[in-house]
């Protein structure tokens, strides 16, 4: 399996399990910092909490550092309609539907993901992890289009020269109202101007023209494009005030039909800002029938509920997402892996231990490296709690000896040592009745 597949850990407290072992709970980790894993090495919690942000694995991500906005990337992001995960759908065609093999939605999802990863690796292609906020592939940039870029620059130059000329002729600022003739007040022209500035990474000017486009679009013909691209430009400009206003406009939208990509962008920005209150409002507003069948909206709703520690609601959202079946192709591999592991973790936290154990056992057999390691790590933790220290130590040792697992490895190494000591104590003390003593 390619090392590009990462599934990280969101440090939600496993109070009951942690207290059972140490009498303490792991410290929560900031949602936007996937460099942190579950329990740190200093904690001896045997079962690791739910995974973290699948946005950019292994890279500190605050919603700004991953901005990639050269002209080709911006144009590609706009014209592709931001269907994140689209590349995985292409790789998976014809889509492998294991419905005839398994009746359980969770298992069908897992088998489909394993098939997608195997197909990509057979083609020797890297996993595509799109950069926030433009949903562009960091591996290969868009083909160079120098003439197109020159045309955009020329159009912007003519626009600014015309404005300067009109302003001078009138003795002041024309307020952007005089593009001339029949085009005066055209929302389409304002939107085109905004996109030209966005292509040139002139975000402040782009935001100004997006505002003009919104003001001139009285009938709302371009409300979807303007809403999403205004938020995108504000995030690229690192203008939190403008981004906040754009999110407020999203919350106040009369309907969400066709605005799925705008909603996803709002969820991701609010998560990176750790704005729990506004996330709660957005969750209420997006419980709308027009976006109920969109896999990306469902995923980010589930992830937001997980971050807010609203676990029962998160599990319900995940079950609904699993029921969408093939729609999961619109998510990337990391996001699809998170759905699987988070479902198992939440089942465990809800008390459905047997169902969670069955999921972990299936993950432990997966050909996808990180899914397999996660399943074995959690299975080892459950074996530890059941006093099967030899089995637990073997599982933790495997994770400890694997490469590239970050805090997974540190946690597993610490637990392997503890499990080994307890197993030795019980095995050597059995003739004195120590085993019976420590099980009480």
C-alpha cells in the first residue's frame, strides 16, 4: 500500500477506558493539528480515540498554509465545480459493487475502498489529496497556459485603465458602475472580473468584484457561484472578516439546492477556526433534504459532530453516509477510511463492544496498510482490557515495529512494554495464585 494513505487520530477522550487503566483521560488535541495522534506516549490508554482531520495527512493544517492559487489551479478549481474525490471515481470505473457479496453497508464500504486502493496502486498512481481551499491536486499542476494568462492580465489591465479614465473624466471615483453601455450593472460581467482577479491571486480585488456581482444579481441567477467563490477568495486572502461574512451568507441562504461545495468549504473553514457555536448552527441548517444525499456534506457533518463530541448524532450520520453506497466515491481514500474507523470507534464508545470488535477484526485483515494497523491496534487494546496480555503485547509490538505511524507507534511501543511486563508477572506468578489475585 502506498505511504500516501494516512488515517490520523482525533483525540476525543475515552473516559471509561482510560480511567480503567490510568484513572486519567488523554488530553484533547486541536482539531486542525493532524500532526498529533491519539493518546501520547505518556498515556497508557490501551484503546486509541477516534481519528483526526483527514484533510492533509501529516501536515499541520490551519486552513491557510495549504493555499495553492496560481492561475491554472484557480481556474481548474472553478471550472471543475469542486467535485472533490472526482479523480477516485475515474480510477474506480467501472465501480466495484460488492453488494452481492456482503449485506452489511460497513463491509460493502470497506471492500469498495480496498478495491479502489488496489486499482490505483496497480496503475502506479499516487493517492490524490486535494489542497484546501481550492481542491487542487498538489502533485501535478494544471498545464501551462501562457496565452490564456496573458489574456486575463490584458482584460484586467483594460478594466483598470477604463476605470481610471472614467474616474478622471468625472473628477472622481466612478464606483465601478460604468463598465459602459448595455453591460452596466451586469452581474455576469462582475463575476467575470472577479474570476480574472482570482486567477491572478489578487484576492482583495476579487472580493470587491464578488460583492458587486452579488449586489447586481437581483434575481439570484449566480448566487451559487458567487457564494462559494466569495468564501474561497476570502480564505485565500486570509481575511477572516470577509470569510465570516461569507459563512453568515451561507447560513442565511433561503435554500441549499446546488450549494453543496459552498457548504463543505464552510464546514472546513469553521473546523479550522474551531468555531463550535457557528458549526452548531451550520449543522442545524444543513439538515435539509436538498443536501441529504450528498456524500461530501454528510462526511463533513459527521466529522463536525465528532469534533463537537456529539457522538450519538455522529454515529447516526455515519450510518446514513454508509447507506449511500456508491456515492462514497466522491470522497478521497483518507476520508473513506475515516468513515470506517470512526464508525467502529463510536460503536465501541456507545457500548456496542461486540459489533466494534467484529469491525476491528475485519480491519485487521485489510490489505490497506493503515486500516489493517488501526484494526490491530484497537484489537490489541481490547485484548489488554480483557487481561489477554500476551495477545495484546503481540498486537502492540507489530504496530511499534511498523514505520511511519507517528504517535500510533509511540503509544503502541509503550503499551507493548506494559503488556509484556503484566504477561510475565501473571505467567510467573501463577503457581502462587497471582493470576487469580490480579483478576479480582
